[in-house]
């Protein structure tokens, strides 16, 4: 018996959440983007009104404004989006425990074992769609199929607030007419390779000799051929098996190029505070730090190092970040953008071996002090307490 797989995609997710917070913007074109002052900010999400003007995700802000001069630009609020994402997954869990996230706004669900309680795949999809709309006041598109690949294609076909069913009987008519780039795994580079041989649609992939496409793309060619022919037996992971968050980071493009290490330190520390707050929120510790540096010639480099002890203290993160910067960056050019990321994350209740070269009591005291600082910021605002060096 075929599985019943759903792919749930929260429509225009970031923009939808922002419009809930700003009901006065409901009928206006809205986009969530990087810093408005950023010299090369991009569109992260747009609402349906903005979409009608041709505004596209990932295009540069100034291009979007040329298409839609009245476009309202809003800064992202990731904590809010993560909260909504968790609420959506809580709703999904009322219908199945086989839930596999695919980014912050998408999930696969295996509802094969839920039909006796909730009906067939299409009925379950519509129940979830209405449930999301009723409780979260945002919309969702759901693809229903017998495998993960076609379920994802289904959720993309009708938007917003829709359900699309792709079955063994109709998939050739629906799927094979779609552009090849719509198939999961066909990126720009892959498409450029196959279009030279007249392969432009998913049907073209499916009807190409398997050995020929394997010769063009290697092992990935065979995988795509199988996907196009509906041959995908990938399972949906149980929600408890989903891998823990691997990293938490923050980055910024500076309004003016940085010319000295003092300015770099201030930016890195400011970013580290945000990262540390999120580590504390998710009860995680960092076992390593990674920084990214973009110079004013738009050349980006990344450096990382393991920490001698696991931490979520902003000064530990920032000290490690600036040490990496001093070691690897030699100032051939001024700095345009910086990022810092906590990597190799572990739960804060996990047993760790103390490093005898460090004063663990002092480390614990610093953590307790930072807990107090965070609680004050939560109560009185982020700017209620901060380091004098950042003034």
C-alpha cells in the first residue's frame, strides 16, 4: 500500500507573520528584507499584494522598489518566526508524529497511519489547512502524494491556501509538464547541464534513458531520473529523530566600512550578544565559533575554531571571534560585513568534561551573571543594559 505524504508550506511566511502584527498593512505591498540601510539588502519574503507587482524573493531591495515604489519594507524578527513555526508543528503533531522539517516554514508529514481517525490524505490536508488558518491566522499550501518529492511539488503548484493531490494515476499529467528546475535536486548548475541535451521539463528527465542522464550527471542523474518517475522511498523522520540545531549565527553589513580592530570588536560583540541570547533561549551551548568577513571588494572568507570549553557567554564568543579575526585578517582591504556563528552545539544539560586549565567556578559565576542580565533585558528591553564599550 502506498504511503500518504503531505508537504506543508506556510505561505509567504515571514511577511504573513509581520502583517498579523501590523493589520494596517493588510492590503498594502509588504516585504521583509535585510536592513533597509544595507547597501545590498535582499527580499526575504513578500506578501501576495507585493507578488502581484512582480516582487521576488532574493532580489535586491532597490530592484523591488523599482517594481513597486510603495513597497513597505520591514526588518525580520526571527524569534517571532521560530515561535510561529513551533506552533505550526504542534498543530501537525495532532495528526501524526512523523514530522520532518524542511526549513523554518516547511514540513513533510507521513499520515499513512492516521486515516482511520482523520480521513484520507486530502481530507487530512484540508483539516490541517483550516486548523492553521483558525489558530495561527496565516495560510498554508499542502501537497498530498505517495512520496516526499511529489508532495513538495504539490504544495508549490497552488498558492496560497490550497491543497493539491498528486496520485499514481495523475502524476504524469501534472508533474511531467513542470519545468525541470521545479524538481527537488535540480539547481541552476544541473539545469544548465541538462538543457544542452534538450531536457527542459520533469517529463523530459523521466523519459530520458537512465544510463544517459547518469553519464551526464553521475550518480545524481540516476536519483533525479527516479524522482521524476515517482520512484522515491525516502521516509519521513519521526519528530524526535530530527537532528538538533547545528549552529546559531548573526551577521550584518556595516553602514560604513570598518577600518580598525576596535570597530570590528564592537560589531562582533554586538552580534555575539544576539547569538548568546538565542543559545540561552534554546538551552544550547557552543563548542566552537565561526566568523565570516566580507571586505569592500565583496570577497568573503570564513574562519572557525573549537572552544576549550562549551559556553554561551557573549564575551567568550566575541573574544574567540576577534582572536580569529586578528589571526587571519591582514587588512588588505577595509571590512564591509561581519558575521559570527556558534557551532557544534550541544544541550546545556549534557555532561561535559571540565577543562582544568580554566577556572570553572569563575566561568559558572559569569554564566549566572549573564542569566541575570538577560532576565533584566527581557523585562525592561534589549537596550536597558549593555556594555559601556558599545556606546
